C-alpha cells in the first residue's frame, strides 16, 4: 500500500477520515487473508453507509474494492446510522447487531443482502 490510498486490494476515492479508516481495515484484512479476499470477490454488493456527516460507498463488486465519499452508482444496500455509532462499532464498544436492535442503525434497502455480507463486515469492524 502507498500513502495515496491505493493498494492491490483496495482503492480510496477520497481522503475523509471515515473512508480512510474503512480503507485501512478492509485492506489490512485482505493483505493477510486469502479467504477474506475470496469472500469479498463473491460479495458483488455496493453498500452505502449513510452517515450523519456524509455518505460513504463501499463498492465490493471487484477487487480492488473502492471506498468513496458520496456515490453516483445505485447501491444494493443502504445502511443509515450516526457516525458516532459507526465509530463505536469500529472501536469494539458496540456491534452491528446491537446498533440495529437499538434502532441506531437502520436499513433502507437490502436487508437480506446485508445478512449476506454481515460476516464479512464482522471481520473488518
């Protein structure tokens, strides 16, 4: 990986702090695990994290994955949540399931598809 957010596994489309954190988490998992890379290749989803600050798109349709601020393509999954709750999940203070059950994380589209990628995200977050 180089300092510009490009590796053979992930590509960062903008340098915002949330996108950069997700980029590093995905990239580090993909660098060490062939199994994780294979799971990403099979996912074929475009996920939007609709945060209170701005949306982040995680494009898992190909490797390298692409993480961008805002989005122009139609997402297959839309997850709405406050940025602070995403940070709590990343820090291990909360979980995706707890955030969903307490109403902090809402799914606008792709409930069944999110279950498909839940295990993938649980490895990253």
